[in-house]
C-alpha cells in the first residue's frame, strides 16, 4: 500500500469517474507500518484548496498515518487535480456528496471517519446525514450554520475575470486573490462552483433540527467570524463536541498543530 510523500512533494493522484462522468482525483495513503484493515479517514478540503494543500503540506496526512490510520484523500470537483468544469450545472451539494460515495464504493471502503474543513465540512454535514452507515464519526472544521460563501458576489467575480478589474466588494476580491494565488487553480471553475452551490437554496444549509447522530467534533478558530454559528451546530448535535482553535482565523486554522492533534485523538476515539 502506498505511503505518504514528504511534505514538500505531492502524492500521485488516482482518478475515479463519477456518475456524471467527471474525473475526481483521489489519494490513498496507507498507515505507516499499519495492517491492511487499518481504520480509514476520508479527508476533504476547503474551497479553492486541495487535499495536498490542506492535509499533506500541513502534516495532517503524515500524523494520521503515524497514528495507524489509512488516509483516503479527495480533490473535490473543480479543485486540485480533479476535473474543473466551467458550468454551474456541474456543481451542487448533491454532486459533491455523491462524488464521495462513488469514491468509497470504488475503493471498497465500507466505514470511514470523516475529516473536512470549510467547504469540506459543509459537504461532510450532508454526507453524515446521507451515509450514516458509512461515516462512523466526523471532524467538521470551520463549518458555518448558513450557506457557504454567502458574501461572494458571483457577478462581480465574473466581471473581474473578464476585464481584469478588481471587484469593489472586499470579500469577493479577497476570495479571488486567494484562489488565484494557488498554483493549478482554475478560478472560472471555482466561480461556477459557488454559483452552482447557491442554486441549492436554504434547504442545503445545515439544519440544527436535523443533525447527524454519530460523534462529531466541531472546530473553529477563535478569530473566525463564523465561530458562534459553528458552536450552535455543535450544541444542536446529540454527539457534538466543540473545540475552539486558539488564535486562528478561517484561513490558517488547518495549519494549527493543536487542532490537528485534537482531531486525531477524536478520530481514534481517545
């Protein structure tokens, strides 16, 4: 079974074909000296990131492997080495969750612990509801209690990409700058993803009256503006627990060693 690459290298992706014929990049990193039946973590990244950026370069994959865990990573559609369609119809919360189901089926994995951050956590909430027989516990980092990327202005972003002008909206400009700075990102695909997710409406938002029922660790940075919403979701979840990541905001929380160690202990049931 393959092992993790060093932090400055990228593991080789293995492609999985989704039901709508999109290619999704996956990464199968075996536990260090672990048995073939080692527990599995499904790791899903945030918006404009990738499995390598969120989990390999930050040390998550390495530390999970050292703890005896097999890491199954995914680049969500529109991200990383996965296919990056430019049409909004290619993106929805249902598509993102179904992609994960196809990945698990392809690898023949029946049970996983789920680790997701930001958009990956938002997808994880729905996946935990849709696949309770397969997700035994979940770590949901930086999850808001409303629609994702609500302050992102799609029309301003599209105008900026077409003209080269900077969006007047500071939040939209910040997201575009962040997305453009990551090598390999296709910003047009990411804007299409935001537009596609927006079409889902409020029914796609996490509903505190219908939470997952497996153990869930919610973790959000102390400097993240969504922290109170994350706490509300944790309080509404029967098996929920909240961890405040000290001194971190939304974009640097995944690099926190304290978050990583707390999450790994939770995944292992410690």
